């Protein structure tokens, strides 16, 4: 188990379903599309191709591990790459081009491309990058789903329970939390128990990790 998986498990994140990853290709070169399609299908992966970035961006965002092979074949190719990266940040991009152009390669990598390949493609090398990109996407998706689940748990807390969670996670003892909120220690213990149950925290350490993972709450803690 790697560190990312271990951290996810500590936070109570569930693994993503066992689904077939998808590889997207944006290229108007049908020969390249067919070559990649045969390779992808040989790996047991899903394949979807598009002739333009606009067509790709109109496609609903997949909730499965995925990556994009993007042909940078026009002067505004880097701009298109940046647009896709902005609108589909969870999908790793593998850039390809019909000619070797060092400035374009550098710009593509700076714009976030996982790798850059020149046609004719060396499919074994591309496949290795695809595998790496899909694992990266899988971890990103797992993290996103976990955060979404964590937010749903947090939304189930009452305003008072959120106050108690924040103060407990900051390191205060039950008696100190009660003093800050103007409630009894017994009441704090009751709220704390509800927080632990609703957040599915197995320990105080779990609760602290969860509080650190959630974005700062907009609700101010109104002290009594």
C-alpha cells in the first residue's frame, strides 16, 4: 500500500469502483487514431476519439480513471491544451505532434503535459505513459470522491457539532471546549460522540486529519 492509499484509508475514504479506464484521443489523423485504438483495446481499456478539442470538451466528464492523448497540430495548440487542462484538470494530458519542435515541447510540458511524443509514435513508450497517467488519474479520482464523501459527512453535523469538532480538532480538552462555548462538559461529550459517529472517525487522530482535509468552514465559532 502506498502513502496516498494509506492516507486515504486513515480518512475513511472508500476505494473507487472497479471500472474500466478510458483513453481519449483528440487528433484528426485517422491513421493515428486507429493505431492507438488497436493498442488501447489490446490492453482491455475503453477508447474514445475526437477530431477537435471542442468536441472533446462537449463530452460529459467521466467518473472513471482516464487520460487524454492530445495532438498539438496548430499554432494555438498550447492554448487549446491549457483550456482543456483548466476545464478537465483531473485528466492527465499526453501531447503528441507531427514534427519535433523543441519550443513547442517545452511549452507543452510547462502547460502540464505528462509527456510529449513525436509522430510516428513509438506505441510501447506511449503505452507506458498511458499506464502511468491512468494510475495518476485513479489516485486523483479516489481523492476527489473521498473529499466529496467527507463533505457530505460534515454537512450532516449540526452547527453546534461543527463548533465542537473545530475546537476538539484544535487540541482543546472537553472541559476547555465547554468553557469556550458556555456549555457543560457532559454536553460537550455528547456532541463529541455524535461528531465521531457522523464523521465515521475511529479516533481523535482520525478526526484531526479530517478537519485538516476539509476546507476552512465559513461558519464562525460564536463563543458564548
